[in-house]
């Protein structure tokens, strides 16, 4: 034999094998995780193990003279081929893990497989021809076709790094670095091995496997500690796989009702125990393919069944169980209830984000209207949510592109017999949705918090309008701006208002703030009161909007620094339709006059309305009889013509 093998050190191969065995034990010790990438882990470990084993066997058997030079060379070819497989498995795993588009995956795989087949051919021929590598003394050299190994190595490195960089936005920085360092580390062992003839390759990959286990493959990452059910991370992966593959499936969403009372009544330990039992029960229901712990007291069940009636029947089975008490070691029998929503995918939702939105929304609806019941997406006005999302998008877009518009509706002073002020009303004209009514998008913006930035923008536009048109020189004494209670709930909101007014040189007397009477303004928080107080101190006046429509509370009005009361347009209209409503309005206005408020009548559409309302004591008129809300330019023309 030309080879001596004295200096070959197998310690690292043995260590790699040990790590692989440990990893497999840890991995199989826990519940199997039903996601595609899991299979890669086992493949990865087994190829590393076999790779190390083939080298160990080659060297040990040759040393013992059990095999000759050919046997040694054959085993070393196997070793070399398995080393190539390890890096291809890693690159393929990355593509699946990072959800690279299927058609790109197929292309990249085809390329990698082709190079792999070429190296396989070289590996097979090497023992006979030495084209891949050859051994002499204690060392080895790369053969004529050895470049192919470098090509394979380079291809997998480039693929892996490329994929990670492409999907950077979808993973955390730590994970991206970990995945890239892993591939570089694994491959660099190959170079170290060439340079120092220490067999480090399999050990390097075993360390990579250990790291991957820690970040990605440890089943504990995907299991709920308490119930040992799959957790939300696992649910996301499982659903993504199904959505990516365009699978049809159903999903049941089960939320315990008022579970905090169960915890209070029976104690948290018993509460936990009851949840475990509910989880176990759901797991064994016929048709439940995968059960997830979605939130602390919510479960999700994926089912292959797509027949709506069958899914509904399954929900009924689960619900029926809740008609009976649940027992733990130390509870006598707890009665619990759960609300269930059924969805069919991809009809009801076609991606993970969509589904979660719909689930959250539906569950909130069910809890309000059908607690403890079963609901289907079709009954839950999920379409409404979809259109809300579209409107939300349009509003965001309008803000980003500065396409928000502010229109002005003039307000007529009876005493001065001319327009003396105007109300600023926001407008959005979306490319796709057309004109959207503020009656629709303002409540949405209040719900999702967009009202804050939008409100500031509107206020800024109004101030800019006042300055640019030199309103101080016209009959228009002030502009009424609608401010949402949500805005007033921002600590130090008043500072923002003052800052904007100072920036545009607007005097406090030029702005009047309209706030609507709502239940949550009565007994308003300290923050709201403080904002109002500071703004009044600064010199702003306030109007109470939509008086009479909602939560009329005289005590509240008298305790708030309102200067103007705006009578809601529906109250005005009613007064002309209905005698009693007319009398009510007449006396209301008398009372408000006695309390020395200034009164604006809204929704004035006819001359008759105007005359009557003026007669009973309204000081200002606003409505289509005078003008609709118009753009800033039209508004300036309007008041210039009027004066
Ligand atoms: P609002 O504050 O009660 O505003 C009066 C609404 O009545 C306006 O509708 C106005 O165009 C309409 N209107 C005025 N006169 C007449 C009339 O004679 N007949 C009829 N049929 N309608 C009349 P708009 O502009 O659609 O605004 C609806 C609501 O949206 C407002 O009710 C207000 O609550 C909210 N809003 C509008 N702009 C803003 C804003 O800049 N900020 C905030 N927070 N809310 C706003
Ligand atoms: Ca208003
Ligand atoms: Ca109003």
C-alpha cells in the first residue's frame, strides 16, 4: 500500500458521530413537528453521521488490514460523496425553510442536482482513476477533476447566502447571520481539512447541526409548554405550507369564554389543568388533523375535511362536550363554555395574515353576539372586515401621498347677515374606491390609531389655509376643526396643537375646536381634561358637536368650557317633521340661550328651516341651503363673492 495513515486523526469524526447521535435522541424524544423542514434535519444529521462513519471505517479497517487500498479508496469516495450531499441538503433546507417560490426552488434544485451527479460520477471513478483525489503516504492530493468539488461547494454557498439575503426581511437579523455563518463555517472546514489534513469536515457540520437544532429544529420551539400542543409558531408554519401549496382545508377556531373567571374560581393551577384537558379532548375528536394552542385559552384545529356540514358537525361535537362538567384532581366539576368559528380556506382567507385577521375579527364578533355558539365566516360579515381593510389602506395611502383634502363649509351668522366662519371637513378621493365618506373612515381611523397622524395633518392643513389666504383680513373669524376624543386622549396633545398654530402664525381666536358628545367624553380622563384646559388657557374656544344626537348630559355641558353648541342635523330635520320634536327643539334652544351659549343649527337645507331656526334663537346656520363643503379655492371664491 502507498498509504500509511499513521498521522490520520479521527477524533473529530468520532465527536461528530457522537453529536449526531445526541441530536437524534433529543429530536425523537419530543413530539414530531408536522412541518416540511423537519425532514431535512433528519436527512442532514444522517448524512453527517454516515459521512463521518465512512471515513472512520476506511481508516480503521485499512489500519487493521481488513481492507486493501481499493477498499480504502472506495470508502473514501463514499465519504467524499456524502460530504457533497450534506451541503446540498443544507441549501435545499434553506430554500424550503425560507419559503423560496416553488418555481425558483425547482430551478435551483435542478442545477444543484446536476452538479451533484457530476461529482458522484467523479467519486465513483476516483478509486480506479484518481481523477477526484488520490492518497499517498499520510496525505492526499486533489486530482484532475477535483475542481468539481470546489464547484459544488461554491454553488451551495452562493445559493444558501443568496436565499438568505433575498429573504432577509422575513427573518430576524440573528437568524440571518446564523444561517450565513453556518454555511461559511461548514464549508471552511473543507479548506482547513485540505490545508492541514485534519479531518474537520464532519465535525464542522455537526456543530452547524447543533446550532440549527438550537434555533430551528428543536421541537420544543413549536410546542406549548403547558398543553404540549403545537404552538402559534408551528401553526404559522403549517398554514404557510398549506397556503403555498394551494391546499384546501378547514380550520376551527375555539376560544374559551371568560376563562379568567375559571382561573379565579378554581385557581390558576386548576385552570391550567382544565386547559390541558380541553386540549386533549379536542385532539381526539374525529377529523381533527392538527391541534394548536393559539393563545393562552384559544385553540385552532386544522382539518382536511372541507365539507361545511361535516365541519359544522364537528364543531357541534366539541360544543356538546362543554355541556358537561370538566374534572381535575382537585375540582369538583367545572362548567366552561367556548365559542367556535369555522373557516374554509382558501375561500375565506388565502394567506396566513388574512386568516389571523379574520379569526381575530370573527372571534370578537362571536363573543359579542353569539358567545358559546358556533359561527361560520359567511355569517360574520367577514366581507365587512375586508372592505374595512381596503379603506384603511386607502387612508394610509392618502396620508403618505399627502392626498388628504380639507374642504370648508361656510357658516352663516344671522346677526351679521354674512358668513363669519366655516367648518373644516376632511375628504379622501381614492383611485380605486372613489370618494370615501369621513363618516366611514374616521371611525376606522379612531379604531386603528391612524386618527392621530391624520388629525395632526388636517390641523396643519387648516392652519396653512388660514395663513396662505390671509383669512384674518376677511369676514371669516375662525375655522371650526373637528377633533376626535382619541386625539384628546393623547398626553400633551395640546402642545402639538399650539406648536402647529405658532408655526403658521395662527391666532388662538382663529380656531374653534369641535368635539362630539360621546359616552366616553363624559367623566373624561384627566388627560382629556388637561388638554382642554391648556387649550382654553391658550385662548381657543370649543364647540359641542351633534348636540342632541347622542349622550345628552346637561351636567356635562355645564362643566365643560363650551362656547358654541351645534344642534345635530337630525334633530333639526326632526323638528320640521314632528310637532313634539319641534317643541323640544324650541325649548332646548331657549334653555341654551339662557345659559348664554352661541347656537349653530346644522343641516339647514331650506329657506323655511333657516327662517324658523333664526326665529327660535339660533345664531348661526350651516347647511346645504347655503353651501356644501367645498375645496379651499372654491371657498375663497364663495366668500369673496358674498362680501
Ligand atoms: P359633522 O362634524 O357632524 O359634520 C357635518 C356633516 O354634515 C358633514 O358631513 C357635512 O358635509 C354634512 N352636512 C352639512 N350640512 C348638511 C346639510 O344641509 N345636509 C346634509 N344632508 N348634510 C350636511 P361629512 O363631511 O361627511 O362629515 C361627516 C362626519 O365626519 C362629520 O360630522 C365629522 O364627525 C367627521 N369628520 C369630518 N371631517 C373630520 C375631521 O377633519 N376630523 C374628525 N375628527 N372628524 C371629521
Ligand atoms: Ca363637526
Ligand atoms: Ca355635527
